[in-house]
DNA sequence: GTAACCAGTTACCTGTAGTTAACTAATAGC
DNA sequence: GCTATTAGTTAACTACAGGTAACTGGTTAC
C-alpha cells in the first residue's frame, strides 16, 4: 500500500496482509451468534429451518438477536429467506452456496473447541 | 445431557455437541484482538516480540487492550511471558506449543478473509 | 537535569452487543 | 371469544468490550 518503509521486508508485508484479512473475517463473523447459526443451518440443509425452530435449537438466543443476525447474514449472501405457504406462515432459512464457504471455518472451530476441552481435562488430572 | 428427549436422534445430539464446542471456541478466542495477536506471534517465532513491538505492528491496539489480552492468553497457556535482560528491560512474548494449535484456525480465517474480499470485488464487477 | 525508551497501570468515558419483556398481525382450532 | 401457533418488532435496560489519555517507575543517553 503506497510507500513501503525501508525496513519492511516481504515477510512483514505479507504478515500485515494476513492480519488485515483476519480483521475482515472477525468483523463479519464475530460476535456470539453468527457462526453458531451458520453451523446449525449447514447441519440441517435437508430440513425446513424456520425461525422458531432455529430459535428453539440454538440454545439461549433471543428473537431479537436471531432476527438481527439472520438479516446480517442475508445481506452478506450467506443465507436465503423464503416464505413458505403454510398456515401459519413459516419462513425458511437456508445456507447459500457461498455460505457453505464457512464450513471449513466452523469445522475447525468445532474441532478446536473439542480439543481444548480435552486439554483442560488432562491439565486437571496431571 | 442426562435424559434425552424422544424426538432427539443421533444427528441432532451431535449437532448440539458441535454447537457447544463452538461456543467454547468463540468464548475463548472471541473479540477483536486475540486471534490477531496469536497470528502475529506465530508469524514471528524467530524473533523477539516485546510489548511495544507488538503494539506497533498490530495496528490500532492500545496498551491497555494488548496488556489485557496477553494476560488472558497467558492464562489459557497460549503464550509465555519472559523478562529479557536488556536495557531498558524488554518482555518477550512467545507462542507456546499449545498455542500453535491455533495455526489451523487463523490459517482458515486468513484464507476466508482473502476469499471474501475477492468475492466482494467480483460481485461489484458483475 | 531532561528527554527518550521500555512495560505497563489507572481512571474515565462511550458505544454497542446483547437481554428481557411486552406487543403487533395473521391464521387456525376449540 | 379464547388460546395457540407463526414471525418478528419495539422499548427500555445492562454490562462489558474497547478507546483515550494521563501517569508510574525504571534505565540510558545527551
């Protein structure tokens, strides 16, 4: 970006780019709920996922937050919102093709969470 | 866990476990700075990383936040803190062996951030 | 003695993420 | 008419993440 300091070398430059990329990710995916919602929806692609069902199964999320997060995710083209012709009306939320790009992300966070819990157990025993 | 509802099947149960694991990850790694710090330190394992240097190179972080986040990371056994015998005294921060378990996590967040930026560009052009 | 470097700490403040609870509006069943 | 379901919205609040700026305490160099 523009002028480069003399002491800047390739590794430093690429490091800054990496950090910038990660800032982007954190900004878009950060917070308590977005990745949980995305994970839930990708685990349920074969089913109809309507609002109340999602709220019931993602423990602790309020209607307000779910509504807000789903809007954000829709704006970022991660999920689609479709009105179902049922009575009472239900709204189906589904992961988009682009939303599936988050599968590796949530995969690794799930795995890290599981591993971390194991690690804590071991630390206590030893 | 304990009692399992009748309608609960294996997929649903494992989904809840996945979500719990991801909640753990988000709780420990969440926020604006922790993963950035970890990424920075893993990219600089061959060098001495003292406080001011980290603050200079992670753009925008305040001394207060850096201090707090480093403490948290140390408590979670992700980084070590060693006093260097220099004048003036410097404190070296380094990623632990366990802290390296975050490399795949930050790798994928860096990659997703880069890809997302590309995707946005394409969307604008089309 | 004063300016500059290091590694923080402290106090004060703000913005926003997130919570709770009440409410709208539509439909269906009893 | 009453209750229950759906999908949210709105208001009022809280708590904490994070920002800003001044300050400590030690060392070196001029």
